[in-house]
């Protein structure tokens, strides 16, 4: 069996994530002794041995929703978002430029199947008549931020929770400026393999959160968990892919 919480697993949060999993495991009465931290997150998400994991909204919508069981949605208390929702911050190194000036600019994004790094921001930019001319794929939100700070890209989008956590670990990234906020979409869902009882896993997660120390909740920026409908995830639009946009 495996368990993974890869989406916000910054170095300064690993002890809190380990403790959270230990509490979940104690509630369940089964599961691996340790979280899996292998870079192949797709293998983990699709494993028949996944007791609990966290994925992103776009992978869930596009590839996973009919292959896994939805468990719960975390609430990170994101400014301007309903409970259980989040958004992306569009970031630039230049405080004197407005969003429209980035039309035909170089856009850094983490992954083509990222809701907060690609789908949400591209949907938002398209609605405002902005089309990047060049895409800079970075592989991670933090790397997108570095690409902008170092001048390899003009702007990027990262989810609001990642932004706050990244500044703890890399305070120099605070030099970037927020030039826009995308529309809220459902936050990154917890999932499990279909052979496990999702309701039992959800109860274990809720009880573990209640038992988690407040300082660890604060470090994780975690307010609690709610249950959203699958339709709330599946109704989010998916824009064109990078290979088509930048062809």
C-alpha cells in the first residue's frame, strides 16, 4: 500500500505531512508506515494500492475521475475564494506593467496538465484577450517563479497556496509582483484507489486533522476539509494545450 501528499510537500512541511499521515494511518488501522515521495506521481495516483493521495484538479478532471475514488477537498482559506476552492496568482518581475502588456509575452508554466499553472490562467488570459507567444515549461511552480525572477520568462501563474508556501522557503521570490488573480476553482482533491472505502478514508482524514497540532495546521495553511461534488471538478473548462497554443 502507498500514501502520498506530493502537491505541497516543501522541505519545511515534510515533518507536518509525516505526522498528518501517521494520524490518518492510526485512524484507518492500516496503511504504509511512511509516505511515498517518489517523483512518479502519476504511478502513485493510478496505483491500486493508493490508500490516500492528493492530486490536482486538471489531472482529476481529464484522466483520473473514473479511475479513482474522490475522498475530500482541503480548504486552505484562500483570499477571495469559497471554502474548498483556490485560484492562481499571475506574477511578474515588473511592478510597472499591467496584465495587458504581457500579450505576446513569454509565459512560464509548470505542466500542461496543471489546473493552476496552465488551465486556470490560460482560460483567464484568453477571456481578457491575452495570448502568450512563447511557453516556458518549467516542471514545477517554484521553477516558474524562478524563471520570471531570473528573466527567462515575462510572467507565470502559480496557485495561491504554493505562492505563500514558496515564500517561506525562498524569501527572495517575494520580489515578484501579483498582477492578477484567476477565477476560483475547486482545490486539489484527496483521492484513493477504488478498492478502498472512500467514506472510511474521508472520516480518517477528518479525524486526523482534528488531532493535528495547531502549529502544524498553520504551517500547512490547512483550515479543514469539505466534500465537493464531482461535477464541481468536471465542469471546469480545459483550454487548448501548449503545443497548439505555441505552434
